[in-house]
């Protein structure tokens, strides 16, 4: 009974977010149906698109937070995603495929949010400043994962707890772990090792 | 408008600490954009033209400056920008000018020992545990700077880094534990 009530509240809350952004924030498009079990916060001048049938869950006290840092920023989230505690900070382009699942994690395509201060300290002269992030379909980003700029996570991959990816390419259906993430392990091999125990 | 309000908040805060918190000094030009908490009986000195702010999109985090002992000292240089930075000092944390700290923790003690009793850690002292951060250091989101670390000038700490050893000037540090990298690129991941 309670779960039905929670679902109803989430659908109503999600519908409220869909209507609110369509009416008052023309750069943000959330497609119906959208289930919001936790707070959704989207701000910034860039464009954000969330496809249909997505759900936002509460994970470690956080819901969904998307911050675009420039008018050219584009965030695209695919259909049927389950986003829990996800924070996206985008200066260029962040895309997340369909059926992706996230726990409390951070996707940030730029090294620092305060561009003016970092440019004063000449960070941009020495290191790549911002680069797009592409996350494929059916990816699972587990707890406290951080995905930084110029990273591509292919379909069906899993980002292990605490993994931090920067300038990284993961093959499809692999387990990515480590800080910084180095070689990713094919999940079929992981299953084989587990079966052999 | 926001800048004006932040500057006003900063001036009012400086007035307040001048009368009620003698161990806290803040230089002129302080701007407070979001909630700011400080606690403890130690001394805190903030330089000129500093910025205290939160993280965009997240109201639950804010700048905290905690001192755990009356002898503890936190020094923040001029033109620093703190975005939801949490600084905890039992001994001494000093930061030079033009630093940028985003959503990170700086702690100069382990709080507990790893033995079963979880007593206060042995072997900690000001000389061993103090944290020293140089000029123009940028610390990315969700990083931690641990005890006894000296960070040189012009260091960039990538998001998600746990800095447990000292860092020479001009480096780029990432990883857990933090290691200097010659560039931000790491191309051997799965290809």
C-alpha cells in the first residue's frame, strides 16, 4: 500500500517537474512520464534533455542535480534511466544512454567549476580544460563513482565503487575500477573467475 | 546584486567577529555567498578579498572551519575561493594566496587510532601533521587532503583525489592514493 502511494506521489511530483520546466525553463526538457522519488534540481544556461520513463531516486540524501556552466553546455539523458544521487556538472557535452542506473556519483566534464579563478591560476594553460563525457546504454555507475572529462563508457559496463575515470575509454561490457581507473576487466572474465571458485 | 549582498554579509561578519570572536580575524573584501560555519577555540585568519561560497546545485554542503584545540590555527591567504570546503585543524592548516578549493576536505588529524581501542592516534604532533598549501593551488571536487601534507605552488589536484603525501610545485595530482601525473591523459584503459 505504501509503495503504491510512494509511486503515485513520485509520478505526481515528476509531472510537476515536467510542467514546471516546460513552462518556466525553456532550455530544459523532461519527457513524460517522469518519476521523482527525490528532489530534482536543474540550473544553468545550457540545455538539458531527459527522455521518457526516467526515475530519480534518493541515494545518500541526494536526488538529481544538473548544473550547466555555459550556454553551449548540453546534457542528454536517455530513456528508462534510474538515477539515484547523481550530480552532473557540464560545460561542454554530457550524454547518458538508455537504461543507465546510477548510485550517488558525480559526472563532471571540467576540472573546476570556477572558470575565472582557475584561469587566473593558469590551469587551462597547462591541462585540458573541459571535454565531453559519453556514457552508453545499460551502464551501472555504482556508489561514489566520478566520471571526468574526455571519458567514454561503452554499453553494459559497470563502474565499480569509488572509481574515478579521467580521459578514459572503457570497452563494452567491462568492469571499470580504480582511482584513477586503469585497465578495465571484461565482465565475462569476472563471471568466469567467480564460477571457478 | 549577489556580489553586493555577499560583500555586505562579509563586512557584517567581520564586524561580528571583531567583537564576539577575538580569535577569528578576516581581512577586508571578504564575500560570503552561502552558509558559513566555524567552530572551536582555535585561531582562524582569513586574508583579503576571499570568497566563501557553496557548490552550485547542492544546498547541503557549505564551508566549515573547525578547530579542535585552543592551539589550533587555520590561516587562509589572500584572494582564496572556498566552495563548500571543509577544513578541520587540530594543529595547523595554512594556505597561501589565490587558492581554489572546491567541495573538498582538509583534515590534519586521523581522529582515531587503527587499534581496537580507537583511542587518540599516537605519534601525532604539529610538526608531523600540519598541512601547508602553497600559492595558486586548485583542489577539485570531492578530494581529501590528509595530515602532514605539504603542497607546493601551482599544484592542480584532480577531482576525487586523496592526497596523502606531499606534492612538489607545479604538479598534477590524481588518484587514491594521490600520485603526480605528467599529464591528465591515461589511454591504456581497455583499449
